[in-house]
C-alpha cells in the first residue's frame, strides 16, 4: 500500500481555493498509484476558523466541500479535516472531525477527543469532545485516525511543555483495543521556538510504545499571528523518524507502507537550528499575511537601530525589495551614524527610502503646546511627541499609497512598556513582538552569516531610542541579557516573583521588572497582531486584565 502526505498552505474560509489544492494533490497521487492520501486538520476550511464556526452556513459549506472531494476518491482513499454537526441534542453543536473518504463517498467520520483550551487554543468554545472510538478499515488494514491533540496526552510531554496534566482520557489507548495496523495524526500545530523537538518526542514515543507506524501531517502557512511550520513526519514502529517533510513550505511525498513497517527506508532530514527556524517562521508570517489579505507593499520606519534593521531585512525577504519602502526620520537627537547606517542598509537591500527630518514638525507642535505647557520642564512628553510624529508620517504614507506599516518593537520592549502608543507602537502587523531583544541580535548575526547585510555598527552600538541627549536603553532598563532572562521566567515559565528571586536575581531588579510588565497591559492591549514564535506570545495567548492589582 502506498501512502501520500499532502502538506498544504490553506486559506481560512476560502473553500474554492482549499478544495482546488486538495483535488490537485489527489489527482497527483492517483498518477503515481497512491492508495491513501492524508491532509491536515480542518484542511477544508483552514485552521483556526474561530467564530466563523458559529455561522451554520460556513459549516454547511465545508461539509458540502467534503462531499465534492469524496467524489474524486474513486480509485484512492483520502483523510481530510473539516467540522461536522453533532447529532445529539446535548453538547456543543460541532465536532472537529477527520473524514475518511473512499469509493467516492464518506466512509466514516472520526472526531477529535482532546480539545485544547490553553494558550491560543479555545476549541471547547466550538466543539464537543469525542467519546466514541472506531478505526477505519482499508485494504485489509485498520487505521487509527487521530487529530492533533489526541496524541498530546502523554504526561512527560505535558511536563516538558510546563503545564500540569490536562487530560484523563487517552484516545490511542481506546483505539488500540481495536488492534490497528497504523496511526494517522492530522494536525494544525503552530510553530513555537524549540517545539519541533517536543513533537519528535511525542510521535517517536507513541510509535515505539505501540509498535505501529505513524503518519503525521501538519498544516503549513501563516494565518494572521499564527505560523504553522509543516514538518510532517513518518515514523517507523521502532520509533525512528523515517522522513520529515519540509518546514515552512508546501510538500508532497509518497511512502510504501510495508517499507515503513520494516524500517528499511533512509532519507535526509532537514535540520535547522532554533534561530534559523525563527528566521524562516517570521518570513513566512509576513509573506502570508500580505498574500492572504491581498496586500502588496509594506512601509517601515528605519531608525538605524537593530530592531528596524532586522524587521526590514525580513520584510524584504518575504515580499521582495520592490515591495518594501522605508522612511528615515532623524530628529535633533539622532546621531549621524544612525542616519548613515540606515541609509547604507536601505541601499544594500535596494529598497526605496526617503529621509524626512522631523525636527521642524516637533518644534511646531511644541510651539503650539507652549501656552498649555507653560514653563513646565521637558520630560517624557516631549520624547513621545517625537515618536508620535514618526508614527503620523508613516501612517500618512500608509493611507496615501496603500502600504501596510510593519511594527518593529521587540518583545522585551513591549513587555516593559518601553514604547509609545500611537507612535513606535503603530502598525498593521508586529514582526518582532514575540522576539526578545537578545534573539533580535541573534537574528541579525544569522542574517549576516554569509555577508554583511546589516551594517556591523547597527549590531555593535549601544541600543538607544535617541529621544534625548545621550540616551541609552540601559538608562531605563537593565541590560537586555538580564532583562530577557527574567522576562522569560515570568512570561513563558509563569514563575512567581519569589521563584525568580530564588533563581539568583536581585530582588529589586525583579520587583522593578514585575511592576513594569504589570502596569503596561493597557499598551499591549492596543498592539497590532504579533507573529507568534514562542510558547507565550502577547495577544490571544496571554490574556491579562488591564484593571487589576496583583
């Protein structure tokens, strides 16, 4: 028996497009005599459809599309993902389902049992958990069909993810009672820093413990802030990864079931270190945000600092240099190096740039406000005016020419509120909002791995907002190496103040950072969508009250 994995980049709600991609893969598989082709979770409608699932017409259209796909499955079987209606009067209206298609019809429907309700996931909002288990019979083989989280019930894995055990049910234990011959897992698992290794642990352990081959198909592509890395896998009954499909791009491969069982296949595995994965994920996130919304061009403020430099390079790689524009907006506090560094980067990237000095605009605003400010001494107000003038100019260019403003703030700054609302926090998409400052530097070094794209002075100079004479980020913040260590423990690991102090950090420093993080939730509430690359990104995955005292 030949089995094909189809790793496809879907568009949420674009049924015609998704069905076309699925049918193209099925026809391609037929030409090479494939018996079974497997697609990812909710492939027909795209994942995650969120509250579109509350529209009955949306679900009905998805199911109609499944029937259309089934009509093509005359000489081949397919497993596709789509919602289905719950026929029971009690419980949620829908199931998250895998449809087994053969003989030009829907042969069986298999529902997801373990519904994640942590981080960005909220599947119990829409779906009823499955409690009935059946294998699919095909060509003398019994297939245990599982959906994503259904294989994430392993306690050691949950411990590695830093969470307590969520589930009391193991779908595979139930399916094993029916003596399956292989495991299929259709998934829509978003990319996270270092999560790829966790996935390998989950699937290799399941294959080894059950002594069954495992075929895992993951969605690829980005949907707003979520990036899906692909990396579908085939694993032998010995727990050896037979093959891995490409990361961050569509892929299609065919495998002989008997050879997987015998563990006689040998493939090259695509290997990328963590910062290269992050680099590729961010490029895919930018690319798909524009492609799937029909947007064409981006604009950024290029300051001569590390954040805007890295964001600009990523945008140019994702969209092409002809679709990226930048403004250089020096003030009286901008160093000459900042302007020349920014100009040099723009010229190296062959992107359009304009130098627009902001000091005359700032002076005009201060003159207008002088009767109101009277003789009060300058403070952060004047600094924020500069940032907001830059934001105003960038948004004016966005309005006039249809460019989408990309926000360049990093996660360290967003965490502690080191940014100006309606100024440098403007944007339609946040490129680096889930990337700590120390990792921004790592990205810069990776970008420069073969040649100097980002001018070395941008990387080596002390970071500064350049909003007052001689200003350095360390005037307001601890060194980023220290800050990021504490932020990671607080945000990703969710450690308490006392636990972080016990890790060896100065109490006063930890207390200051806690205050800064907790008092700036109102700013984060107004940030643009942030491309998620860690286990706990600001946005829908970290829900904190604005008005609270804790």
